[in-house]
C-alpha cells in the first residue's frame, strides 16, 4: 500500500527516492465503506481527498431536504476549499456512495510537502487550473441550460455516472424531482 | 504606469528589485473602453486578466440570446481557463461593461514569470484555491436556490453589483426575464 501514492504521483511528476518518501509520509491512502461521511455541515475540513477508487457525493441539507451538487469519481479531487483554507465550518456534507479508496491530503501535511517537494506546488497549481476550468464550464452550463439538456449533457460527458449513481441522487443533482427525471428519460428513449 | 503592477503584487508578496522588474516586464497594465470585447466565442484565449478597475461580463450566445454567467470587478481574475490552458477555442465572450484598467497575463509571459519569480507560483496556487472555493460556493448556491433567494444573496454579498450592472444583464445572470426581476424587487420592497 505504501507505494501506491508515489506510483500515482509518478504519473505526473518524476520523483527522486527522497521525494517519493515525502509523499508516502505525507499522503496516506485510506479505505472507506459505502455510506461513510467524510465531512459534515458545521465541521472544519482538515482533509482533502483524491479519489483512487469509488464515488463521493457532495450535498447540502436545505429545509430538511438533501440537495446533491456534485459527484466525484476516480482521478478527481474532493475538497471543501473555503473550509479547508480558512478553517471555517463547512456548510455541506461529503458522503462515500460506494466503497472508496482515497488519498488523504491533510492541510498541515500538505504545507510540509510544498517545502519538501517544491515541484508539488506546480502540480497543484496545474491540477487546480484544470479542475477550476472544468468547474467554470459546469456552472456556465448549469446557468444556461434546462434539466433535459443537463441530462443529455451527462449522458454524453459522464455516462459512467448514470450507471453508478442512484436515480434520486441524480435527480437532485439535476435540480428536479425523481418523477421529472423518469419523464425525461422516457421522452428521450421514445425519440430514439 | 510601469510600477502599478509591482505595487499590486507587493500587497501579496515581498519583492526584490529584480523580481519587481520581472513583473513589470511580464504583466502590462492596459486600459479598455466600455463595450470592448476581450474574448470572442471561437477564439483561443491567450490572455487572462486581473481587474484593477472596472467590470467585465462573461456571456454565452445560446440560440441567438446572450446569457450572462459572471461579472468580474476589482481584485478578481478574468480567465477562460480551459481555452487558456489547452489552447482550445472559447465558447463564450468577455466584455468590458465599464471603462476598465486590467493587468494582462499572457500565457507565455506567465510561464516565464514562474521561472524568474518562483514564489509567484505560490501566489497563483493560493489565489486559485481561493477563487475556486468561492466558485464552489457559487455553483452550489445556484443549484440549491431559486431566483428570489439568488437575488437576496446578491443583495447581501455583492450589493455593489446591483448598482453597477444593467438590470437586463442581472436578470440574465439570475436566469430569469427582466420582468421577473422587477416583480422580485417589488415584492422585496413591499415586504420592508
């Protein structure tokens, strides 16, 4: 298990033995059961995660209802950045909706890593730019689309999600009721 | 004008004379007239911007209609990250909706800066984390709210925008028609 993280990082950076050890010391890999909660509303987020295997859901509780706003799968980062950086209470939840294997990035350990492996900062900046760019697209898509086009977009861009995620989470993510999602699916099937 | 950028950067980093020169050589400050287009759909974005003064609007053209998805004001970064990083055509526009003074970050010049002033990368990573965190909140808010709560949220968090931005752009940003925005405003005023 110990070498898993340096194998992962080696996909992006060439590491000396010393640097590989720094990663192994600072970024443990842990397993979580389906249903485990990684972060609760009101908690300060001390850890961020990188998904090696599994699926994590982000949701809010609004007037008693769970509202799903994101799913994170393999090779994606799970972070509540405002809470993680400013040490403020999170206003949402992270839940493992499958058994998960996650690389755990603790805030203090990450600062240590920036010192021990300066090029890790370049990797962070670049992966952040990329994830930020993806999110810019996502928010623009959400603002400029309706639930049906959003669903078609998911079909095209993230077909894996449609297989992995329960329908009621998916409906919540699309901002509609499960019945409306069923209607959209039927309409699209009958058009084929 | 030449020292403007090093004064700006000095708010975040302590600079040697040599580093200040690097910034002045790599990040020019330019002025733009209200109505100028910084980026068009179909163009590859070679430049990102940091707003020193003014307001920039991001919009899409969807089925012939302009759909506004963001406003950027003082101390905010304006970047079409997917296009800027991957050299792919942008799918949206950036327009100055006031006379603007912007720091211009050219992609190639920025790579040069990372070499000449390594701590600039730390600044970029941290400001990116912060902007990314803000955007995570924004997208979650958008997904979990309706136009009226979105408007109230703007009133509370970005009251300056309501003063600066034409009503029809604001309505588009909220995802509603200008008539609906008028109704929301009337309803909120009569509640007071």
